[in-house]
């Protein structure tokens, strides 16, 4: 879905005071909720997106990501809560002129070329043909602009969708699952494109269920599960400080020795080794303890949790 299809929809209630107080906050929601009958798709989400950042909106399929984004651009009306986007209510024409949107995959005329599809959208948005060429070149489709859309690969279709979102030079880009269905090479191309857009001054809201991909490019993330926003933080803060990983043989005496150095609560025996919640400054003492225990020290390295590991820890249900 691109911006061409969202004018004239009902809009959410704005929170103008919050926007005025925080000029660097591009998106702000408070208690944003959407219910469909007895089902709560989005449950009192409070999120903020700062100017110039890449914000990752993360969660599994069905978590409420797309529903939230659709409320932010005025496609659907919230059941409760408030929101502002670029200082305006969601769906407000003044805001929409400054937003580039790719939600639920690009929708284009299959019998038109990529270039002609963008020209249709450009006329609607009131921008010239030079904008079309600039957008095509930005997503590396300049040489394929005359090819019909139906001949494009999935990656090319996604890139054309981003090109459509770029028409008019928007301040804010909202991209819903832009790497969905792409192969590893296509994902790498999309990552490079998104980081380049942020470097050019765009604010990017990127939704995804591929946490390993988002970990590499996002400044901050909001993690949503079952409609509720679990946390909002920088990637570094969520992943925490680096731990140590120890592999030794035999493992049991090595584990007891490590516990003697860092304490029982800071060492965890896993299927592959010992995870030590301590910084690299403890590495020499840990190594000496393992060797003095009579075990062979096979590996000692810094070990950071991935964003995916943190997410599963946050969403794990007690048994």
C-alpha cells in the first residue's frame, strides 16, 4: 500500500501537547488500542520515534505490527488512545505529504513498467518526472525501469515499493516487512538501502519479524507481542553487556571453578559450555580457575546475546 490510497480516511485522535513539547519526536502514541469485537489486536501501545533514527518495530507474525502502522497512517481508526505523526493526527493531509509508506507489500499495475507505475503515483502526489528517475536510481532500478512490473523478481518489487515511498522526498518512511520473502542477497540489498536512506536524513520506521536482520541496522526498537508493547529501548541496551563463554573438558570441575571466581548467580551451565555474566576484565581469572581445576580450556571468548535471544527470553511463557 502506498500513500496514494490513504487520503480521505478517518483519522486517529492527536495528542498535540505532547508533540509540541517534544519537537524531535516524529511519532508518539499513548494507549493506542484496536479491538475487533472481543479480540484486541493492539493493546494500549505507547511508542515514540525520534527524528533521524531507524526504529525497528519488532514482533512475530500476528503480533499487531501492521495494525499499529495502519493506525499511524490513518488507514484504520483506533478504538482508544492517541497518536501524533509529524505533529498531526494520523491521516492528516499535512502529515501524509511528508510520509512515504510501504504497508503490506507494494501494489502496482502489472502490465505497466516500473517507471510508468511510479509516474502514475508521481502525478497523484504532484511531483515531476525527475523525482521518478531519482527514486528509481536510489533503489538501483534505473536500468530496469522500462521492464513491466509483472516481470520483476520479488526483491525488485520490494525495491520499487520503496521507490514509490520515496516520491516527494518524505521526512518519515514507514516500511512494513520490507525484507519479507527476500533471499539473503535481497535482504542485504534492502539493509544497505535502508541505512543509506537514514544517512540521507530520513527517519525510518521498520517493522519486521526477522530480529537478526533488524539488529544490524536499527538505533532503537520496540518489541510487540500479542498486541502489547513489551519494551522500547536501544539495541545495545536490550542485548546487555557482553558475557564470557567458556568451553572446557571435563565441564563439571571447570564450572565449579568458574563459580568460585564469579559467584553461582553469574555462571550458567549450558549444553555447549559455560556462560559467565561478567565482562572481559574477568577473563584472565576465569581462565586461570579453569586450568587450575584440572580441566582443559578449549575456548574462551566474548559472547553477546542476540536480539533474537533477548526477544525469546522476554516472550517466553512460564510452564
